[in-house]
């Protein structure tokens, strides 16, 4: 006698395997999306560390002139020209135009501007999170 079709156990087993694979696929997609969201935004600690480094270096230098815009550059107390700028999707620190250190990743825009005795540093991440740091000091031209 020839066998036609599948038994009920075979059918239930195949439905179980498909349901299990779709459940695992959904979990994998959710996990991947969560990781992408986490990587495109910054924790408060990471941003504060970068902003604190900038603030300490700027306020401890003998500022006579500070250039703002997309590149923040100034002369530090050792006479070196220090620049903070956007390089690709990273904010980097460069000294005398040689080498660099990466401070922040996944950055869409980096801009600085002066107002009276204040310097403002604006950072926008790829995830469209917007951050501003205000640095106050008395001797800026």
C-alpha cells in the first residue's frame, strides 16, 4: 500500500519547527535593533568625559584668540596649536596638525561659537541626539 500525504505527528512537528524559528528570528531582530539604538547615542558619562577634557584644556590655556566654527582651535599653555574637529563621524583632538585622538564616535555635526565670555560646543549624534556644553571664561577675543 502506497503512503499518501503526511501523518498528523509530522505535520505538528513541522509547524512547531517553523514557529520556533520565527520566534527566534523575532528575538534576534529586536536584539539587533536595540544594539543599533545603543550605539548611535551616548551615555551621559561618555559625553561629560569628552566635554570635561575640552573644558579643562581650554580654561587652563593662555587664550588670546580662539577660532570657532566646525573646528575649535587655540594655543595651549605649552604653545601648541590644539584643534577639536569633526573627522568623518568622529570628533577628534589634534595637536600641531599631527596625529589625533578620537573623543566621540557616531557624530553628525560638531560646531562651536562664542558669545561674550562664553564658548558653546554643540554636538549632534547620528541618532539625532543634540548636546550643548557651555564654557565660561574671562579672556576670549
